């Protein structure tokens, strides 16, 4: 029985390209489309249907007349599909493409990748980095993707597309990112081969200045890479906030796959205040489902954050103590040395909107939440949002703002001509049964004496401690602490009281030290690797849900409004110093001894 290849329709919508059949064994592919692969899929489905009919006839004893009847129906469908195809001026068969709702068609660029599509190894995942020529993509996103690829967390034939408005080629993009790729120090085998393989799966698309046309091209290119088979897509929107909605809306209409899931990664900050965040969220949810949105904050991908729930819920020595009964105060500290920052950061979003709103409040939520019913992302986020909604209104009297004094000799690219703070200290209280009365102290600043990221959980004094006079005049030395440190060296420290060796009875506070670099001979993955793998796996517990976003803005909005009205003036501090003096008075006001930087 002879079968004409052109009789087999694509099993899913094509991308608007034509395949011209010729008398030889080759097919000429116009516009770089994947339609030829779709036709092969049609052939495959036809053969499977034929085999299925024969199998069913043997298994269920179907009559020969019924089999012929079903085959006639299938043949009739194929003939109808073939008769609808047009012919060009040369009489060569062409395949028409039906219009698809919300998925217009577009031609690929002339420089689309020319590589063989392997139907037996079609990618199960295609990743598009929108804003591929930016600093974030070059320094963080592409190296993180390669690290996952090198470690076996991405399929060998994954497709990665860099998308921007620059006139580059595939080789140009590969050259740009090649120098940033490194292999894991604990297994360097075939590193060069892995880099070459990764780069060969990386392509570039100049989207131009028409987002709609650009997204149509992107979708067509991704379909070509996928080979027409079922595949999932991730879109990393590394774009400025002012371009986010336009890019996201055209992506939703033109670039989502119909043959798998679509996930959208959005960089912080998530709005400018409560109102702008509300409208941004409303616009995104009109185009995507909540489960598709992954609002990424790279600071939440650190091992310290992931360890919070592990320490709490898998260690009996900590869980019973985790309440106001035994905990006196909790400090969340993030201080950074001054690197090169853009003026837009300080004149626009600043440290409150960029770090406090997401990283600091999310850390507190994970610290303070009730035990979730499971490790499912939604169960964890349900508990986090309860904590955020329980945080009392942040009063300006419990806030200290700071701004470092920059000079022309500092060579720092900032524009300190606004009240936008570079330092933020505050005291929060959670109004629930577990944490009533316990101060959560926040300290986040730029341009300080050193880089430091840690959480300090200070326990209450021992009631009626008979050894209090053995510590000298400072009773705080007798306080136990659990210190979770990320920078400079990741560690878990427990401060306990013990006797100093020798005659007499003198007590000292010592630290039981778990230093990760001494305990574990392994490199800690970059936070982007961790979070990108979570997106691939569909684990969303470290990504803010829309209701978490709203609750966090509600906490900070009173202070932001006071700043906008110029009712709070930042305290100036020396670049490379310890920050505003007012922060130490704030700590003392709430009965907490400040820790030295």
C-alpha cells in the first residue's frame, strides 16, 4: 500500500510555514519551521492508529467489516485534509496552516538555527531568557543554567533561547556567555565537552522593537527546537520593570506552548508600592494562572534559607523552644560592602523595596510560621502568608533610615539626591499566640564595614539563675543564642554557658560550631541554580504568591508613605562604617543588645 506523505496532517497547529515536497528523498524547509516534524508526527499517529485497530481486533474479536469501516473513516479524514491543501504556482504541494485562537503565526528570521531535529530525542524542556544580553543574564542566569546542565539536572537536548533587541547571531551569544561558564570543582570530567554541548543547544533571537512580532518569532523558534513534540517552556523575564507588562502580555498571547506547561520567572522588585503592585499583579493574573508565576529573589535561594525549616521541624531540641515562652528576640541582619550600584537603584526602588520587602520579610515568615501540613509549596506558602498578615502595622517610631555619605573619591555609581535610604533598621511584632511580645529586629544596609548575613535567635535568661554573678556585670553574657550564618562563612552556631577550665568557678559563653566548609567537602551551588531547579521541578515555596506580596506591602506601606512625604529624614553615616547610631538606640529601646559588625 502506497502512502503519500502530504496526506498526513500535523497533529497540532503548525507555525505558518510551508514545506515543499520534491521528487527526491529530500524536503525543502522554508522559514526554518518545524512543520516537517509535525507531518512526521501525523504519519506516526496514522501508523499507531492502524496498529491499534489490528491489536484491538485480536484482543476483542472485532469483525473484519468493522475494522474496514473504521479504516475508511480514517482514510476519509486524511483525504479531506489533503484536498484542503493548496498548490503553488509551480504545482508543488503546500500545507496550509489553520488560525489558532490567541496564537497568531509568524515567520522565523533568516538566521534561524540550522540543526537536525531528532524526533527520538526531542527536548522535554525549552527555556527562553528574555533580556539575554543584560548583565544579570550573562553573569548569573546562563552560568546557572550551565551548572544545572553539567550536573545532569537538565535534559541533554534542552533548548535555550537568548532573546533581546540586539543584532547578534547564535555564535555571538555563545561567545558572550562562554567565558562565564565554569564546571563544578568536585567533578571536572569532560568539562570542555559539556560546555560545547551546552553552547550548541543555545540560540539567539533578535526580537526587535515590536514585542508581538518578536514573541511570535520566539514561539516559532522554540517549536522548531522542540521538533513538534510535547515540551514544557520556561520564560525568564530579565527585563526592566517598565517593560514587564508589555513583554508578559505579548508572551502570554503569542509564545506559550499548547503542548505542556508554561512557567514565567519575574525578577524583583515586584512593584513600587502597594498600589502599583496591586495593578501589576492584577494584570499578570489576567494573562497567567497563579501557579505559572515565579517571582524570584536570588537571596532566598541561599542554603541558609532552606535550612530554616529543616532546623525547626526535624530537630526535637529546637521545635519545643520555638515560641515566646523561650525566645527573647530574633535579629535578621544583612549588611553589604559597597560595590558598584546603578543610580537607578537608589533613586528608584532602594533597599526597602528591593531587599526588605522580599528577602527580609520572607525570612521572618519562614522563621515564624506554624508547621505546614506537608512540604508542598502551597502548604508552606499558606503558613507564610498567615505570618505576614499577623505582623503589626510598622510605626515610623520603630524605624531608622540611613544614607551613606559618598564623595567623588569613592568611585561609586550612585546619585544620592533623594531621600531614598541605603540603610533600614526596624522592629516588628507578630500579633499571634506563638510570638506575642517577641521583637523581630531587622537591619539591612549597603556600604557598611563588611558583608554579613545572619539570623540571631536569642533565648531568654534562665529564671533564678544561680550563676548570674559568675558572668561579671553583663547578664546578657548568660544568654543562649542560636546563630545561623550565611556570610562570611556559612555556619550554625549555638552559644552555651560553660565553666572555664581551672581552679575556681568562672563561667564563659562559648560557641558550638558547625562550619560548613570544614564539615562538608562540597561546593555550595549558586542561589540561581537552586531557584531555577525549583522552577523546573514546580517547587514554589521560595517564591512569593500574590497574597504574600500584598501582605508584605501592607507592612511597609506606612513607612514608604512617610518617606514620600519627606516626614522621615535618613541619618547620614560614613561609607564603610557601622551604619546609623540610631539603630543601636532602637535596639536598646526594645531591650536587645546590638551585635558588633
